[in-house]
């Protein structure tokens, strides 16, 4: 690896403002703001809108689409309008 061309990889706190959760991880992101973490040290903090603490997929608050109902409704609507089968030609 070449020296002095890669960004600095260091501990950074990501804070999910909507869920009120924070987590410490390594990143190349930088920030002028800092926060004191549980270990007593200061780390750069990056505020994010969505994380696994607030995203509906991870929290279980997501809605499931009724795709089976849509397919059945389509079949009922167009059942009498069946097109003739195509014949295969060489």
C-alpha cells in the first residue's frame, strides 16, 4: 500500500437523532463536532437520519405489501380476456 494517500481510519461516533442511539465504530469520515463517549474519551460525532435503531426494516415496524391479493385481483379481472397461445415458429 502506498503511504500518505489513504484517508485516516479512526474511531468515530455515529448518532441517530431520531432514535436517540449512538454507536462507536471505525470510519474515514470526519467531523468538527465531538462528543464524550462512555470510555471518557472525545470522538468526532456524525449525526445520521436513519440507522438500524430507527429504520422500519430493522425495528419491525415496516408494512408488508399484499402481493398475493394483488395477483388474485388481476387474475379475476382479466380471466375472461385470455389471449390465444402463440405458436412457436422455427
